[in-house]
C-alpha cells in the first residue's frame, strides 16, 4: 500500500512507521531516471513513478508537477552529467570528446536525445559547457558562426542517437527491412541499391553487430561533420585575412 508524505502529518508518520523514506523532488527524479533507463523516457507513467517510491500519484504532482515537469527534471539531470572537458583542448578534440560522452549518457537514458533534439539544451543544466564550447569555437576562429556550429554538432549527434534509440525500441523492424532489401544485393542493374542492400544485410545479423554498426555510424557522422567544419574554418580565416 503506498504512503504519502503530502497532506496531513499522520500520513508522514505512517511512512516513517512503515520504514519508508520521505518523498522529495530529488527522490522522484531519481526514480524517474531509473524508469527511463529501464523503459525509455516516453514509456513510463506518473502512476508507475508513484509506485516506484511507494506513494500516490498526487504526491508526484505535489513535489515536482505533471509528467512534463518530471521529464524536464530527468533531462536536466542527464545533461548535467556531460563532463566539462579542459578548455585548452583543440576545438576538434574538445567536441569529439564531448559528443562521445553525450552518446554514452543519452543512450543510457533512452529518449533523452530526442527531447534535446526537439527542444534544445536547457540553460540550467548545460550553461557551463555551452559557454565553454562556444568560447572554444570563437577562439578557433569561427567568430559569429560559433553558436550555429555548436547547434549543428549537438543536433546532428542527437539525431543519430535518437535513431539508435528507435532501433532498440523496435529491433525487428531493421531486421525485416534488411531482409526485404536483401533481394537487391545481386541486382547489377541497380549497383547503388545493391551496395546498400549488402551493407544492410551485413549489419543486421545479430544484436552485437547492430550495436557496433550504430556506434561506427555515429563516429563517422561526427567525424565528417568536424571535417566539414574544419574546411569551413579555413574559408572563414581566408576571408578574414583578405578583409
């Protein structure tokens, strides 16, 4: 039977008598994070969250708010875990490390990447590494484009992490798609489709292979973005020297 610390003092004493810890916003957020690890950010309910702390759903609303408020609190905590790397690192290495860390964290809390991709990073949780990242880009020479560069990198990362989350949510979909596409492997008249079909078939045979494939694709996407931005930086510097 759930107990609640909200309301009358007698209920608070009932929790204590039952050996249950007090319900707090922090404890609810921690419980929501555990549910996110197990089920994904979009796949648990307020009722499940309340049950996880042996309380009534009304207690969640009292201490944190509605489900949207809890989700925001979870994402705040996840984003706050992203390490703040040394400001002396070269810009490319700094972002490579940061985006690698982001994938590890967001994959541990499925659905977080989609949330950040849709609504952006919260100022409260990310202001320190946003500030450092943009300053590093400014110092590298990106100038007024620095905020845009930062957003492109984080948005691209979140897009690929979300794709990986979606695969985990429906693992059979990729296998079925690869099986259908596999019919085109031997089509000499469609060499592009044949190459793609071969890759899809090779990377859908078992769960470990799929996991490696998504990791490699993420690293490839990040590296190619950084390559493009390095080329853009060369243009910016050349234009600056001419001006």
